C-alpha cells in the first residue's frame, strides 16, 4: 500500500483500520506522522560492520525479525555533540521490548544516560572523542517477528518526557516544570 500524508497533517499518532467485504476489520492501528526525515532499515545491518550510516536529525523505522536479530546504526559525532534518542515500540502496540547499547568504533560499550516511557527507552549520549559511534537496538528476549517494529527519533534537541505537577485544577493558573534528560557529563 501507499499512503500520502498531507503536508499540513498534524504531527503525532493517527489511527487507521482496514476492512474487507465480509465485514472483518484489522482493528484500530497506530500510524505515526513525524516531523523528522525518515529512514527505513534494510537487512542486513546486524553487526558493526554492516551498520546503516545515518545523519541527525532522523527517525529510523526498523524491525527486529528472527532469533537474535540486532540492528546497528552508525553516527558521526564530535566531542561536544550530545544526541538524544527516543524509541517508540510498546507505546505503538509493538511486541518489541527494546534495548539500546552504544559502542565506539572499536566496539567498546559506551556509557549514556537512559530513562524510559513505559518499556520504551529514552537516552542521551555525549561522546568522549570525535568519531563514529554505533547505536544497537535489540529485544529483551532476543526473539523477533514481523510485529517487533520500532521507530527511533534521534536529534540534538533535549527530550522532556515529564512534567511536574502532572495536573492542575480547571481555571487556575499553574506553574509547570518540564523535566528533561540532562546533558550527560563525561
């Protein structure tokens, strides 16, 4: 199928259904309209050597399919860069329970700041040196299928997943604080 998204479509999650002549329906399924360039994963990107090179900002659309499938993405970073990532999987009805790992060009695992929205990771990473870094996405159970899909938004803009307080009385001006993943230190 092909979908044409109107240039003035609202950014966010829209829902769609499919129907057949006998009355069957797919049920309401999410479709995300984003504001970043889109990249669609192609196999094989299951190792550091076959990682897809991507440029920020970007939304990566991927799928963990098969036993022990891992997806790798390569990004070029400078010492002062900070990248922020958000994986959308469980919040979109995917069976994927995503895991994130970041490696340097030598394959050494890197430290990064991580939080979650439900089972979906949010992360911030600041490299210790300029170079190529690899973001790995996997599944907690190491199993995948056609329904283990994800979207990963990568930007240099901070992510603010929380607000406090989380509510206020109607008609009363209330001051809110947006809480973001902070810039990780080295």
